């Protein structure tokens, strides 16, 4: 049993002895390939970061130059805006003056028209005072004409009323007397039902002896 245990120990020692060179070779490969590549990558990253820092500095310088230019051009812009505002104010003032002048001219024209109308009224009054008798005569004639027209209208109304009364009486007499009388007193005569334009019962019922 002891011999077997010793043999197993020797075998394990032999396996360990064979594994150590493999581990040594792996470490050597890592030292020669991986570490230098990682170092080169780190150097490249550092140079890229330095380049980005330089670009950022250039951008900051450009922004500072732009700000300086804007600050330098600000007074000129303010002057332009002030001049534009002053010109607009002057234009509005001129337009207001023109409107006031136009309104004053219109008022003057209206006053002149009113004066002319007053003068015309005075002239008409003078003419009326001078021609008052003739005007009175004309007024009387106009009144007479109006009265005549009213009388004519009244006459026309009376004539229309008379015509209406005559038409009503005619149709009443025609429908009542001829039809009613002929129907009740000449009931054997059937032609009275159809004779609408007769003016006597004898015309309607000339065949009837009762008519």
C-alpha cells in the first residue's frame, strides 16, 4: 500500500513538473504581445485626447473672437435701430400734420358751403317778400286744384258704389226672381233650370202656360 501511495505521489509531481513550463510559456506570450499592445493603445488614446484638447482650445478662441466682433458691432446696430426709429417717428409726425391740414381744409370748405346756403336762403326770403301776392295766388290755385281732385275722387267712389249695388241687385234679382219664381210657379217647365241668360220667365218657360 505504501508503494502505491508513493507511486501516486510521484505521478502528481511529474504532472506538476510538466504544467510549470506551459504556464511559463503563457506568461512570456502575455508579456511580449498583450502588454506592449495595451501600452500602444493607451499612447494612441492619450494623443487623441491631446488633439481633442487642442481643438477645444481653438473652438474657444473662435468663440471669443466672435463675441468680440459682436460686441464691436453692437454700437453700430444700436445706431442703425435708433436712426430707423427716428425716421419712423418723423414719418408719422408728417402724416399727422398732413391729416390735420386736410381736416382744416375740409372744415373751411364746409363753412364756405354753409355761408353760401345762408346767402341763398336770404335771397329766397327776399324773393318771397317781393312775390308774396303772386305766391298767395298760386297757393289758392293749388288749393282749388286739390279740392277739385278730391271731388273727382269722391265722384269716382260714388260711381263705383253704384256699380257694385247695381251688379248685386242684378244678380240677386236674376237668381232670386227668375229661378225662384219660375221654379215655384212654373215648376212644370224644366227649361228654367238651364236658361241662365233670360230676362223674363216667359223667355225661359215659353212652353209653359203658367208663365
